[in-house]
C-alpha cells in the first residue's frame, strides 16, 4: 500500500465508475474491471458451493460478470479473458 503523510492509505487505482458496477446482491460482486469480473465468475461458484447463495443467484452473477467481460474483451465473454 502507498504511504501518504506517514500513514498507509488504500490503493485506489480503479475509477469510481469501475467500483460502482456490481453483479451480486447489495453490490457484493464488483465487476467494473476485467479482473473483478473474472473473480466474480469464480467467486459466485465458490459461494454457491459453500451454500451462501442459490443456484439462480450464482447464474445471475456469472451472467452479469460475463457480459462485462464481453465489453472489456471486444465481445469475448470467456471467464479467462481469452478468445
């Protein structure tokens, strides 16, 4: 983390717009960047397998995250970001 005035401050490299795009309930899965969208796809599967969310919620999160990935990757909606 970077330092400012002798104190550690949060790294805020993502734009506020990137942080505001979410796929989960109550903003639980941010998808404003390609990295966050990929993490949301796998995180939704982990949350479902742990019993924290329903299958429908998992599919909704993955669908929204893959749609965002398509925007970042020029139309490719794969979880890995590869075409």
